[in-house]
C-alpha cells in the first residue's frame, strides 16, 4: 500500500554537505514531518545519487516516505517511495509506467486545476499548487489565492499539497481551504531549531477543525 500524502511535507534545501543535509533531514523527521522530498538544484548527478541514497536509508529507518524531485532514474536507483515532477520535468504517464503502481507520483500544477486533472488522468496520485505566498526559492512563481485549494478540493479526489512561502503564520489559511499537506523549505530548514519548527507545523494539523473547509 502506498503511503498517504498528508501533514508536513518537508523539502530539502540545496546543501552540498551530505552530512549536514542528513542532520537537517533527521531533525525534520524527529519533529514530525510526514513526507520528505529530496530537492537539490545545485548538485551534480553523482552528489544527487549519494544524497538520495543517504536520505532513503534515513527514511526507511523512520517509516517516512522519500520523494525525489524531478529525477526518475535517481528515484528508482535509491528505492525512494516516489517522484515529483514539475511542469517541464518529464512526462507523467511515462514516469508512472516506469515507477509502477506501487510508488507515489506527484505533479506541480501551479494555479491550474485543469492541469491537475490532466496529471491525475496520466497517473499522478497527488498534486501540488502554489506558490501561495512570496518565496525566495521561486520569486517569480505564479501566485494563486488560497481559495484555489477550496475549488480544487471540490473537483479532485487526490491529496492536495500547498507550496510556496508557507510559514506558521500563514499556513492556517491553506489548511482552512482544504490542503492535505504543506510543503515547506525555508520556514523549516532556516529555523534555529528544525525539530521544533516541524513540531509546530504538525500541531497546526493536529488542531485542525473537524469541519468542511469554507471559502476564504
């Protein structure tokens, strides 16, 4: 059975030091992160493979799914739980064929519900929207309103991940709109205490109201 995408979805920062990357990832998982995505836009293939294998060993030991950003071959090589593809990072149907039915496959859908519907039809089992707030990682990204999640929730039957500039202060807007998971980089890994930051994000999910999301 495939893991469920829900809760704090931690995305790794670009770190060349594998030991430091492992320390940061371990702290996030200790704090309660439910999913870990390995993303390193600055690394070469050799370093990506090394870091992916290291993180997969950590995730296997803790029972948290590891998702690899963009690189299908690396996801297969390290035995990751799944893959995430951006809009220009590969064909979703082809990736699903190579991953098989047992691995996770996510797709970035930015501000377009119809793109999410196409991704799901091609084999994606969860989708991501954003950037909902200003982000230093992708400063030029499209900026949908949180209400997009409410509309997507009505049309889609897969987990919805919100991403982009998410902090403890603005996260409730996305949870109230119906997001299943919050993908976080800076507010988590730039924190002085990564484990504590992860715990605080998870508390938001634990305290989530047991009611149908409302329009914002």
